[in-house]
C-alpha cells in the first residue's frame, strides 16, 4: 500500500495540513512535513562545551560550535560508543538537530534508551540512523531509518510505515516513498548540513529529515518498547570516521 503524501500528512499533522504544498510526483516523492514552529524548543548544547553531556573524551569534543565525534586510525573501537545527554529522560517530545558525516561514517541519534552496564557509554534503544556516502559501499543505506540499538534492530527502514506487534515483528503497512528516491533529500558533506526532526509521542515514532518523513513506527510490542529514556549520539565500529552535530534542541510534549 502506498500512502499519498497529503493523506499521510493529514494523519500525522492534521492541524498543519494547509501548510503543505501538493506533491508533484506522488508515486516517487516522500511525504513532506509542514513547516514547524520553534516555539517551546530549548537548547541542549551551549555550542562551546560538553556541559550536560557525558562520553569518552577520546572520541568526543567541541569544535567550531559543533559536537564532534571522531575515530582515528589510532583510536579504532570494538564496540559502539555514545555521548549521552544528562539533562533528563524525556517521554513525549520533539527533538531537532543538524548533522554532517564523513563518507565512511556511521552514527545516529538514540532516544528512549537505557545505559548498559557491560561497557562504558553504551546505550540500547531507538535510533534515528545516520550513515555517510561512500563509493565503496551502497551510499546512504541507513540514513533516516529507525534502528533499535542492542535490541530488535531494524524497526522501519527509510520509506516504511511500520507496525510492530506483540511478537516483536515489524510489519510494513504502507509506503512513505521510494527509499532510493529519498536519497535526493539527504545532503553529503559537500552539500552541507542535514536536519533531523524527531516527533516521539506515545507509541508513535516519526523520523523527519530535511523536511521529509523518512520512517514511522507504531510500536505495540508491550514487552520491548520504551516510553522514556536517555538521548545520545553515536560513533560506530568500523573505519575511521567523523560526525558533527549542532543546534540540538528539545521540546517536551
């Protein structure tokens, strides 16, 4: 089933439907989210220090007004590690942040997560996935999807509207657009920054990237879902990489 963008918007954003322009190519284009207000958003990052954040200083620093996560040939990791925001464990919220990532990079924004005890700065939970554009692998394979770190793994890939039932099985119930076509809305480092906008309310998890709805999960898996938890950003096992984040802001709902 393919949901036309304006019908999807009516479901996700009924009050703001009038703010949308009609889709010109509904067979290929993902749903475009309406322009969003900044009212109620509070900064999570002062742009100068990692005050309020907690992570291994070997991998995380502040540079040019951005949070930088970097793995060098001398600091290769064997397990994903996170910079964790210590400002709370939000339940229902909207989060906005800009990022850019190196070609071989792999990262993400975790939310409603728990900190594990078997490794330092390790999180398990929902993730707005981010990867780079590398000629040596399928580019931008994961960006925008909902991946559960140290949990049920792939919940919704880019372009999927998914229902997760009590068996923990994700079922695609509708299409938000073609995953390959959606790559056109993702900027690589040469094109500049990308903005994630997460809308997390109850059991509905919406990932929006650069104004386009990338993935939606309705999580009815009562055993495994979480309704609150930590927020963090990731550097991933693999080759040397660099990811930058800026303009982190949060609005509780």
